[in-house]
């Protein structure tokens, strides 16, 4: 499943319903904007759009999406443990509640009037109805609110994607133009219809063309608008009552939460840990706003883990995706019911928090790979330092995503290379992830070299050494300056394997222990026995000439497993 759809069922329903409503709003606003060009084009586009939107399937889809989206907002508000939230989330919620208040009149005087009273609710009717009235200003405000709410939701859903960030300037310009285009189209059409309406000969034709509501019909529509408005107000009162009742009941009991390198606080039971942090003003990272779609709020439970409910499937998937260690949980998903001590993994700015020397290290069996760019010194001799930095950053931008996609992280950059670690739940999954990453790097390198060729530059060659073994993970360095890193013979072995790729004229050298863990046993004649400096015993390894089709090569091995 794509990480865009990661989260609970409620989260995915909110995203899907929001997308349906955003697409509907975009097409509707572009339709209105066509009034800037011609009335005929505006009405033709409306007729074409309503073939879908006013069909049975379209009606169910659009009104169902609206009902689900509004219910999600109201339900989330009613069940919140605290109303403390980031500014963007509060603004988005406020916009979401204002929209139905203004939308009621629009729906009653268009779709309802059309279905029950036969009103021809084309854009001309709507423009004439609203032009130069207070209700017209309200509907213009509704248009802007809907668009702002939709664009904000879309941005916070996609902002983690590199392609979205790259396209943001153009998308922001488009986002500004859409409501401007729609409002200009509405004003142009409204002025035209109003001018015709002032001519007595044309007024009767306009009344007939739109089957304009009479006084009694308008009175009925206005009454329905008022009743639905009071109905919405009653729903909001119920939501508020549920929230207040829940808050009063939860405050009868409190729970103690202690933060490592932070305060000790007491909070009502029933709140998630993230809500506790917000309620008590404890800084806590949360990129997705507490919806379980990211892991930036994750914490290590150091006391009280046995009193917490097990992870939900959505939380388990999110933690597994980042190779979270045992004891890690998402603060937005856990509800402390007993004294709990936690360590916040990330600071609010997204950086990992530093711990004191209480970290004694942790031993794991993991796959590592060393990567080095071949001929870097000769290639950059005589170049300006800025040009060298630019080349390296382009190279890393091209190949590092292949590591990250497989759950790997870059432990450290080493000039023109790096050390990557695949910290997963088991040695088998770690080895398999490393093999997939090697193939991904080779494919990314081919694309990078194609770009260099287009620029008239020579290709880049690399060497990769991959090995699996025991490593010690821990924070190494002075207090406050101790990044998490790894040490052990496995690191040295992977480095030595990378070093021999050049003399064997291969792109990668993969050790037998890594292959075995991944379920592969190459024939002895395919392996080379290496005596590596600093490694006490010979090591059998598999030389790979080019790793771009590594999966195919692995599948062809005798007794092949699945990488």
C-alpha cells in the first residue's frame, strides 16, 4: 500500500472523500469561470458536468463523500481529548465547519429547487439570484473557503513527496488563479443577466427560461434553509455536549506521564499521549497532525508498556515500515492508563533527540552496504569546490532514495560514498532489503549517467560492498554531541568488500552470509574466496558485474530464494 494511504480506516475514508469533493469543487469553479468567456460555453460545460454529478451514481458519490467528510470532522471533534492543536489544524477544522453553514442555502436554492419545483438552476439563474446581494457575498466567501480548505488538506497530505515540493510554486499560482477565475466568471455573467433583466421585454423570457420561483416558492426555500441551519446548529451542540461530557468524565481520573529529558505531568485518562503533550504544553513532533499516517510522534516506552493496548494494524504497519525497535509506539495511538515513562524520539523540528550516556548500545544482526564513487579524485581535479559539492549532491540525490525505499538509512556519508544500514525486524528481511536496494541503486545510477551524457559529461562508476553480521548500535560521542551510529567487524568487512570491487572489475561484491540470510546459495564456482585486510578468516563472496538486473540473476541461482 502506498504511504499516501497509510493510516486508519477513518483516515483513508477522510482522504478519499476529500479527494472526491476537491475534484468536484475544481470542476465546478472552472465551470463558473467560463462565464468570463461566454454564457453558452458556461452552460454547455454545466450541462456536461451534470450528466455525471446528477446521475444516481454521481449523486451517491458526491453527497456520500460530503456526508462522510463532515461526519469525520464532527466525530473527531466530539471524541478529542483536548482542543489544543497546531494552528494549521485548528484553521482547517474551522474552515470545515463554516462550509456547511454557508452551503445549505446554495443547495436548497439550486439542487432542491430544481428537483422539487422544476427550477432551471443554470449559472444564469444563480448569477441573477445572487448579484448585488448579501447572499452573493456569502456565496463568494463559500467559494474561497471551500477552495482554501481543499488546497490546505491536499498540501498537508502530499507535502512529504519530493515531486509535490518541487511543483509547489506552480501549484500555488494555479491555486490562486482558480478562485479568481471563478469569481470573475460569476461577476461577468451576473452583470450580463442583470442588464437583460432590467429590460422589460427580456424579463419575462428570463422568468420563463429559468422557471423562476414565485414568492410562495421562495418563502418555502427560505424556510427550509432556516430549518436546515437550525438542524446543523443542533448537531454542533450535540458534538459540543459529547466533548464536554467526555472531558468531565475523564477528569475524574488522572494519569502520570514522565518524559525522559522533560517534565512529569498529570493528565485526564482517556487522552492519547500526543493529546497529553499538547494539553500540558510539552513539545512533541507530529508531522501528520496525529492521524497515524507518519511516525514522527513515536516514542520509546520505558515504563508502563505492559499497561498499553496492543498496536492496531495501522500502527503496526507504520512502525514496521520504519523498522521501529521493540518498545516503540506512536504517541497519537496510545492511551496511557497507568504511570508511563516515555522518550520522544524526535524534536518538534524533526531532528532526532539527543540522549545522555544512558544509552549503552544494542547488538543486532543487520545488513550493511558501503558505496563508493569510482575515480572521484581524477574526475574532480581542477574543478572548483562548489562544482564538486554540486556533483556529489546530485549523485546522492539520485541513488540514496533507492536505499530509503527499502527501509535503509544512511549511517554516515564518507566524502564520495556512504555507509547504509538496513535496520529491520529480522536478519532475513534486512538482507533482502539490502539486495533490493543494490539493484535500485544500479538502476538509479543508469538514469543519472544518462543525464550526465546529455550534459556532455562522462559516466560515474561505483563499487558496493554488502555484508551481514553483528553490529553494535549506540550513541557515540560527547554528551549532547553523540549521534546514533554503529560499530563492529561487520562494518569493516563491508568496507573491505567495497574495496575489492575495483580489482575484480565488478559493481558489487556481496558476502555469502548476506546471501544465505536472504535465502540464496550460489554455486561454489560463482563465488570468490577473499582474504580481506583486517578480517581474520577468508570470506566467500559473490561478484556482480552489473546489479541493474540483480533480481533476475538471483532467481537464476540454484535453489533461489526471494529477495
